[in-house]
C-alpha cells in the first residue's frame, strides 16, 4: 500500500462538492478526530463486545478469540478499498454514491436501499443494548417488570435523545460523539489494565476450545465468528459525513482505516483480558446472555469499580446509537437529494440554521422505536432481525467492491493523482475484499436454528428479510423510476481529481 503525497488544495471543499453537481447545504464543522470518532463509535467495541461476547463464547469457547483477528483482516481489505473511494468521492451517502458510479443506476440504488434497511435495524439493536448495562449499574433502571418491555423503554429513551441531538445539528453531534469516544477509548485502556491485573490464567487460554470442542468444532468456530462480524462494520461512517468534514479527501481515507485498526486492537485486548480474568471458563456463565462480560467486571473488579466501568459502557451505547443514526440520516439525505426515494422533497430539506436534515433523523428514530416494540411480543424475532441486518450491510459493501474490482481490471482506475492509493496492491486487496465479503455474507445468511431460532420463519429469516427488503425496494424504485434515471444521468463516474480539473 502507498499513500501518495497530497497536492496543495486549489479549490475549497464546497467547490469540490459543486464539481459533482451538488449545492453545499450541510455545515462543515468536523475535524480529523471527529471524523475518526464517527467511524469508531459506529463500531463501538464497548457496546458490541459487551452485547455479543456471550454469543461468541457459547459456540466457540475461549478459542473463539481467533475469529476476531480473522474478521479484522478481512474487513481491513474492505476498508482500504473504501479509503481510496473516500478520497475521490467525498459525498454523503457514500455506499449509494460509490455503487451507483461504478455499478450503474439500479445497482447503486439497490446498494443504498439495503444499506438503509440494515442501518435502521442496527440503530434499534444498538439502543436496546442499554438493557444489558443500565440495570446492572442500578436496579432502579428496571422500571418495568418484564425485561423485554423494559428493554424497549430504555431503548426508546436513548433514541429520543439521539434524535434530538441529530436535529440540533452536526456540530453538537460531533462534540458529544467525540467526548463519548474519548471516554470509551480511556475506558477500554483502563478496563484492559484492570482485568489483566486480575488474571486467573495465562494467554494460552485462547487455545482452549472449551465445552464446544470435538470433531465438529470447525463449524462451531465458524458460527462463533459471527460475533466479530456483527461488531466490525460501520467504519465507513467517516465517508458518510464527508460533506460535513473539513478537507475530506485527506481526512476521510485515514480515519476510515484508523477507526477499524483502533477498534480491532482494542477489541482483541478486551477479549483476551476477559478470558484471562474470568472466574471460570467452564461453568457456563460466560456463554449466558444474562451474565457474560458484565458479570466478569462485577465479580473481578468489585461492585464499585465494576459499576464505574459499566457507566462508561452506557456512554458508549449512547454515542454508538447516535453515530449509527447520524450515518443513516445522511444516507437518506443523499438519496433524497437525488430524488430517488419516496417523499424526496421533504427528506432532502436541510434546516438553514442548524445545517441538519431533521426529518430523516425523526423518521429513523420512529422506525427504530417501532422495531423495538417487536421485542415485547417476540424477543427471538427481534434478536434474529438484528443478526440479519448485518448481512445486509455486508451485501451493500459487496455492491461497492465488486464493480470497483471490475473497473480496476479494465484499467479504468486512476493512479498517481496525489490522493490516497493502494498502488500496485490495489487489485490484490480488492480481490481479497470481494472474496471475504462473499464468504461472510453466506455465513451470515446460512439458516441455522441455533442462531436464529427453531421456528422455520426464524431459521430462514435472512433469506426472507433479504427478499422482503428487495420487494419493498422494488416497489419504491418503481414509484421513483423516472427520477432515479434522471439523477443517475448526472452522476459522473470520473475520479474527483478529474472532475476538479
């Protein structure tokens, strides 16, 4: 990989955007750390590792640790491809924009639609994680007797807060997000130090297949890898906020990679520290969703210190939900601005004072709360939905890396333009990204009763949800077909350096 020297800027960021045919509407107030924070808080290792540790351990035992570096390596290939694109197409709604420019009108619209569906469900999944954290901090957070109903209440409160922050404007969102990410980074470091200091066993524990061992361990290991796959997505959020980032062609490529790398290192240390410090790895508590990682904190660090760390986790859940909702609203805004969504006129409006698209934030918040209500009546269905939504994100990523690879093989990809570049490694990295994305999409979609549930509609929910999303998307596309084609005619596939020239 080579990062070529950046040329001195000859035009402003807004002029750059105008080169793509878009009028600057969003306020540019995000710096380098804010851009990094957007990607890091979407991944949010404190939120997702706390939420999903029990899932991975229950299938793979301590050795499921190795799924983390494997998934990290695969996603790094995707992030490197995205970094090249972010340098050349610094536009909000990046997955939709990139897929359209390289794959065509229908291809790009489908990628954007699947990304939207997956992101909305992910917002709800992040918000509901408060049920794992807050009641462990203080029993007073158990407002309702039913745990599932209480989870909906806490998640809805989180969504109300994040929707309000998004409506206030990107500057407030960026400040709050940056403060939250700083707390999360400090918390991860201190948590790892505290747990390593209480280690009960050595690092060799990661070689123990545990209760999941046996002749069929390979398949159990493959399933346990879904935990890491669920976590390491959303690093492209730095690209989603390109129109609100200062000097995005230099900033976004670096922060996309940095967000994934920091998340990968921090998450690996958290997993290792937990496995070494856990009171027991054989009594089933680590694989119990009701206990899992929070129980290790409270038992090994004491009630006071353990609860203090859980407060940091609660902050991480809040900023994670905020970051995902912000990325989703930018995707809606980008597609609505191109008039390719129903009610595009209203969804594309930006508040002149705050510089924020308010209606998309409200729509995402309302849809996420509606999804949370499913958890009251059928907790298994909601859990399965949150699992499936990650599959949609991987498919949307594939719909970028596949046409990008085709462009590279045809010799139509710019080199030596002074922007971030993979150089001669571009084809190899791109091939690895496509192979990896395909394998993970299949793994995520495979109908497994032990993952999704025993009912037939739960077991085949990945296929049903993909079919349903495509069917609803086809209806929406048909309504907007003329506008989609008209907007696509304005999308120039040339790299940004050529557009500027």
